C-alpha cells in the first residue's frame, strides 16, 4: 500500500494551521483565493487556489457523494481528471467503485478513522486525502494517521539451546480478522529484547481443524510486537486491538484482533541463542499445533523442537515504557 497524496484544506487562512500541515509532511495547501503568496512564504509547497499551482475546474473538480449520479459523473469524465470527493458520512461502496476503476480521487477526511478508511479501500487506498481539521494539533493527528505504516522487523537466526516443560499457566490465543498464510505470525517473547516468530495455526492436524486466523501466542505475561515498533503484553490485547504480523523476511502487516482467549494449559519454555551469544526465551503452550518459524519458510512444532534447531527472532535493546522503546539500565532474565 503506497502512502497517499496529502492535501490540507486551510480555509479560512490560518498561518498556524498551514505551518502544522507543512511540518507534518503535507505536500499541498488548499487555501482561500488570494492567499497564494502567504502560503509560498512558508516554504516550497504546491498551492490550490484561483491563482495557485492547482486550480479547481482546470486541474481538478469537486463533488459531494450524495447519490449514484455523483459517482456516474466521475466515471464519465476523462480518465486523467482528478476529483476531490466530500463523501456523505462514511459511505464506502462508491469509493470502492471509483478505486476499482482506477480513478484519481482525493477524499476529504476529518478524523483518524476517516483517514484509515480512505487508506484501506480495496487494500489499495485512494489516490489522496484532503485533511480537514479545526486546530494545528488536529492537522498533525490526521497527517500522522495518513503516514502510519505497520513497520517491518529485522529478523535474526537463533539456535535452540533448551526446551523445558513447565507446569500449568495461563496462555493467550490471539484470533485476528486476517487469514494468515505460510509461516507468518506474531513476534512474542519473555523480553522485548528477543521475540520469537510464532506461526499461525494454519497447518492441518489429525486432531483439530486449521484455524488460519489464530496465533497461539504464549504466556499471558509475554511481550508482543505491535505496528509502529511498539509492544504490548499479551494480557493487554482485546477485540479491536492492532497487532503486527510478519513473515520470514520480516515484512510487516497490521491485523485487527477479533478475540482473545485466555485458558489454563501446560506450558513449555524455549531458549535460543543468537550469534552475539545472547540467550532469549519464550513460554508457549506445550502442544503440537504451536510452531516456531525458521529460516527459508520452515516451521517446527514445539513438540518436535530440539537443541540446535534454527528459529527466527527479532532482537533489539531491552527497555520499554508503556510499549515505547527507551534507553535505560535494565536487565531481564
């Protein structure tokens, strides 16, 4: 998914709003007619107004989305025509139709939820978003939502050094609103410094049907990676939370949590040593359906895990404050 083109609508003119937009990475300011010079004084930026770089009627057209007629007007216009759309509430189907026909539309957004909706249309997103807010802080919030990326993970290879059965404890299954294929899964561990790639339960088993939306993630105390480089405890996840899914290359994708199941089950601890010599650990359910990702798309069940097996991990410096990485003196065992 490519980042959308960003406009900020600063009508009436407000210098602080315009500055906030530019500092947030907005490429184009839509300002009142006669304000081209004031906008240009703030920096190198494209300006939309009667005397600006982009002009309504010449470079783009504006429409509401009140009915089928508005959608038809866009589809019957030249393919290269750019449209700014002010949708009625959060109607999605007309926008999906326009994106499917590869129309260049910029959609007005007033909330982070509007921005997320625009970015997710048909998994491609709209061509651009017009940010509309009533304060500089609001502009920054919308721009941040428009630029938000799930983030990737730098994966390293670890070698299993110990597999230790434990007693009974609470473990967490994370059921997502995503069908998870291959060896993709969540990054989970006892410390934020070393997270294991735990695969989804998407492989057939003689005793239970695959659940390709589920990651049997581990002990309730465990860290897991979230989008944007943050972490959370598994105990903090709930329906509507976002988690990061990664594949064997570390490429990330945001998934929405649909359900969290906490049940008492027999547990197992896995320790693995990375090239630097550091040993990391994770506590998982002791069951054959729980698999750890290995290099090259391989995956191995914890029931067959042996000393020396290769597993994929994300390693970083320890230290978190409410899920945000911080530099501090810390030791986790």
